[in-house]
């Protein structure tokens, strides 16, 4: 038996070209994101040493989406992303890892301008 904990922190930004027609706003562009993963595993009941660590990865790719404004401050919308995620080296392995992922999103936004 072991206890395992993991924490993932995402920090990112997007740069978009926008167009608006009536209550609809569309946008397309790109996103970049830093991913920080830290973990701790406790093997107190086994004859194995505990392990903990952390690593930082980068993700980037195109994104496109839309928003529908219900009123001046509130909108609902969606976004679709295709991300290249550089996972880097893991443990003592010399090989670098990466993945391509798709990420559909549904959003509700409240603007405080």
C-alpha cells in the first residue's frame, strides 16, 4: 500500500485575432502554456524508499473559438485547441517525450470592465 499525491499547475497565455457580428464574437490564434507537475509517493508500509519530484513542461498550439454575449458582461462559448506538449525527459530515461492532444472547452465568462 502506498499514498500518492500529485499537483498540476498551468500558467498560460493566448494571442488572438477577433471578429464580432452582433452578439457573436469569433477568435483564432495560438496559446502557450507552462505545466508544472509535482508528486509525492509514500511507501511507508513497504520496503521501498519514498519518491517525490517535480518537472516543468511546455505546451503550445493553435486555438479557435466563439462567444455569444447574453448581455454586456456575460458570455457563453466554446474553444477547440490542438496542443503539442513537450514532456521532456522522465526519470533516468535519455529519450525525450511529447504528445499531441486535442482539447475542447466550454466556457462561461463574466467581464468586469
